[in-house]
C-alpha cells in the first residue's frame, strides 16, 4: 500500500492510498480520514460508497465530512466505485463499467475477472483497514449515495452482524426495476433475475433480510427520484417487514453533492450514536 497524498484537516489526517487488489486484480485507490483521536486509541469506521461516475475523490473533496468525523472520532473510508485501468473490461457509457461497479461480484465474462466490488468492500478493504490503521473493527457502519446508497444497504442487509448501522443519500432502492440496474445486472450477473435479488435492497427485504433500522435522506427535486431511486418501494418494503425507516424528504434538494454535503454531518452524528 502506498500513500499518494496526505493533508492535515481538523486535527486529523486525510490520506489517499493505492494498493494491489486481490479481489479486483488491479490497482485500487481509496481515501481514509483519520480523526485526531486515532492517534491515541482505536476508532470506529464508517464506509462511504459513492455513486455512478464517481471515484473516491468526489466525496473526499466535496462531501464536507471531516469536521463531523473529527468531532465524533470516526475513521471515514471512501473506496472507488469500480476497478479501473488497462486490461479492465469497460464500456463507453456512464452507467456501466468504469465508475459503475454496482458493488456486485460479477459472474459473467469478461467482467468477472475484475468487477468484484462486493467482496472488495465487505472483505478485502476492511482487512486492509484493520491491518494498517488504528481502527476498532468491532464498530463498523456504512453509508453511500445513489449507486453507493444501493451498495451500502445491500452490504448491510447481507451482513447484519458486521455493520452497526446503515444510512443512504438518494439510494437506488430497487435496481432490478430500473434501466441502470437491469443493464448492469444482466451484464455482470447474467439473465437469471433470481440471482439479482442478492444485490437489490427491496428484494432482500422482501426475502427476509433485516437490519434494525435505515436512515435515508432524499431530495424532492432529484431528477432520478421516480425513474432510478424509487424510495417509495423501500418505504413500502420496510413497513411490510417491520424495519424502522427514517426517511427525510428534503424540499428542493437535487441529486448533487450540494445535497449530500448539506446533510453529511447529520448522518455521521446518527452513526456515531450507534457506533458507541
């Protein structure tokens, strides 16, 4: 692992790092914010999964999370959204391939060689964080935006004993029923829609997967609200299965980082209470 960039912020250290990934079989880049408390004691970890077209850099530069993370003593880990580089299969569209890994483990060639973001996020990256930083791995939580909100909820629902809490900003709640998800799941996972259910939040909840609660912020002026996000389906599924959903519809906000940064501190504080 190599540190490619380091800055001091709010008394902590903001790092950008690269390493050779076993899961994705290429060099992967991610960012880590180490709060000042990590100098003297193990700190809990909050993973932030980014959305379509993004990398680690978008939230690191525009997410405005460091003040709250330093206040609460939480390590923030921001992985990339897909494998990248020469020899990694790709398509020249924003909603698939590079920047659009959908946090699945692909089973279809040629994508199965590198696109194993689910294993990367849930296994390889946590093992690296545990090894390299002063992290309390008994206290992990996860959040994300859009495609990353989908990824965060899927990771939590499939691993309820790993994450203390899960939240999301404008998550893709039922990707199997969207153009984005249908295209990605067909190419990554094949045509059997039963297999897709393991990576679909609403389907997972319908099938009995549970977490104690989910916290979601959603802008009312989000251009993808009806076609891609479909938070109403998440609301109905949680109600039917008895999962506590805190859904805040934020008047006038869109899908951008202006929206995310406005409520990032709320999410960090919410996770802090559950991380103990």
